[in-house]
């Protein structure tokens, strides 16, 4: 099978992750349209290559040795359609979730105000059941269009109730299905200025309490409800603790930031240190939200 359009080799993934760490992808592509993405997935299947898709590159820790097979970045696959009257919103998987939240607010559609500070895409938000400020993706998602990379030419739809949503979890984290687009049902008929105001307030709350000026993946650990991961970490005196270029943020303890030159190994070692100290100090096992790629 001929090489598909846009395919490249040995592309450093640190340029495509918000942590700015990670080794090279054996094969890499950024499809500009859905047909190109499907052709790339079909090529990977024909070559029996490992296949994965990243969006904004947040919530990912890519190993320093890089990734075998084909890595796709879908962040160029953007676009959305909003029905302000009925509340329906359809968005491509690569659409940044903060962009969609702002569009919805301007249309007087309530429900995504919490998403304005999430550093990810619509597809990533669905897979992770992303959430913040008391809201989450599962509350507003109606359905998703997906493909099976082994049979990419036949997209199909999964309803929200089929995704086994739980806290920062969906079945898409275990199954090799790729999100193409998502459909949301929001609340119509709200005053756009009021929804926009709430959206802006949520963004200000996040940017004023989290280290947005340094590379990070967002929150590293799931909250072991009712406790908060950041508070448990801070109580162990771990703010500012560093391994190599990776540091527990002095601003928010549930963030690990790249202070310059960090490696994935630095980040992984610091995650394990934090888990160990919290386990010893509180008897609580912290589970990362982060998806680890390329680690044995």
C-alpha cells in the first residue's frame, strides 16, 4: 500500500505535548480533513502498526524513547455547528474544548462554562470525561461518532450511555476507538452575556490559581473524593519539589511543571515520588489522570 499523504518519520513529540517532553514518533501525521485521517488509519491497519491519536497533547506523558507505529495529531480537524434554538452542538474531535465553550456562551447555550480552562480538544474531553468547576463532559454529551482503526472506513455512533462514563473515565480509554466528532445537548435560551460572564469567571478562577505560564499536562492526579489531591500533596510539603527539570508547582500541588529541559523520565520519577509520599503520609493511593505512552 502506498504511503498516505502527509506521513512523516521521526517527528519529536515534545513539540506536540503540553508538557514539552517526549521522544520521536516512528510515523506521524496531522490530517487536515477526515478523509485523510481515515486513509492514514487504513494504512496503519494494512501495515499492522500500532496506532494512536493525540489532540492538544495535554494529559499525556510520552516516553523519552518515543513511540513505535503511527501517531496522529487531530488538532487541525476543527469546526462546530450550534443550534441556538434547540441547544444541539456538533463539534469535530480536534476542536479545542475552550473554543467550543466560548462559542456556546455567545450563542446563549449553557452547560459548557466549566470547559473554558481545559487544555484539550473535544475528542480528548470525551475520552477522559474531562471536567472542572463542578461540571463534566458526561453531563452534556449526547453521542459520539467513532471509527475502529482496524476497520476505519465504517464510522459508527455511540450514545453517551454506552460510554460507561465515570469520574475521569470512559470505555474509550480501554477500547481502540477513535473519536471523529461529538454531539452535545446544551440548555438554550439563556442570556449570552450572562453565560459569557460565567465562562470568563471560571477561566479567571483557573488561571489565577494554576500555573498556566509553564508547560504542564493540567492536573496530574484524580481527586480521591472527598479529598483533593492537591491538598494531600501540599500537606506532605511537596510544593516546589523537583527531579531534574520537573517540579511540583509552587502554585498548585496537583500540577507538575517543566521548568526547562525536563525529560519524561524526570516527570515519571516525580509522579512516583508524590504517590509514595502521599501513600506514606495519608494512606491514600493517588491515581494519575495522565495517560502514559511508550512506557513498559
